């Protein structure tokens, strides 16, 4: 908890990578993220909430149960983990991360990746210590991957066309309507209606017209 309270993002990240558990509570019943938020160290809160151990992703690179093939090819684990752990959630940034890796920027690779993200999202919501933030993030990235697939299949300009659509502003004021609709659609499709985070997002966004 101490590095998070002091605002040291690098040490917080190093401790997480070394195996520090994020759900351990202190003497007053607060986790490291809760304490960091309490003292205003929001960058550390972001680091903790975005942390996802590589081992949890590597689990899907091995056949499980009756599966003959793993759900995620080993070659995709690295590029997918990079996207999962990014703290910049702008859709253009995520698409650029997909585009920069030829292994990931293919329809079949994206299909396998988004299905794994959906499984992780489900696990985050059903585990004992529910993590709504991580679940929503996995779902959001999954939605962007699915939109990438659409552009790869249907558009000659492929992911470049997707990026242009996200950046294009409305004529009268430059507002990126397509981007806004994509984000709202991903929130609307979040499958766990009872989630507190979802309800907060809906309350914030619903009254605001595009």
C-alpha cells in the first residue's frame, strides 16, 4: 500500500509484477487502490486497476479441459497483453496498437483475441472479488476488436479507414460522432446489467445528447 500512497507509479508497477496482491486490505479494511484514491494518488489507482498479470493471459494459451487447441495462440499473447495493460483507452490508440502488430491485425487473430477477452470479462464479474473496472475494460477492447474485424472484412482501406472514421469530426463543430457512438454502443452491450460501474456510466451519459 505504501508505494501507492506515495504516488510512485514505477514502484507500484514493479510490486504488482513481482506478485503483490491487489485485494489485500490494511488495518482499516482498505485495499491499496482504495488508499491511493483516498490520498489523491489517482495515477497509482490507474496502474493498479489496469494491472493484469501475464500468467492470467498465458492460461488461455494452453488447452483446457476437453479442448484440443488453446483458445489463444502463444504468438498472440504478447501483443494482446500489451493492449490489455495500456492505460490509454482512446479507441484510436487501441486500433493503432492492433495495426502495429501484423500478428494481431488479422481477422482470425482478432476473433480469437476478442473471445478470450470476453472470457476474462466473465471471470472478472463472477470471481469472489469482483473487478468491474477490469471487466468493463476487457469488454470495451473486445468491442473495438470486433469493429476492427468489420473494417478488415468490408473496407479496402481496412484499419486506416477505421482510424479515419474515429477521428472524423462533424462539419458544424468537429465533434467525432462515430467515436462517441462506438463508445456508447460498447457500454450498452456490457452484459452485466447489475454492475455498479455500468449504472454509473449510464447515469452520466444518458442525459447528454450527441
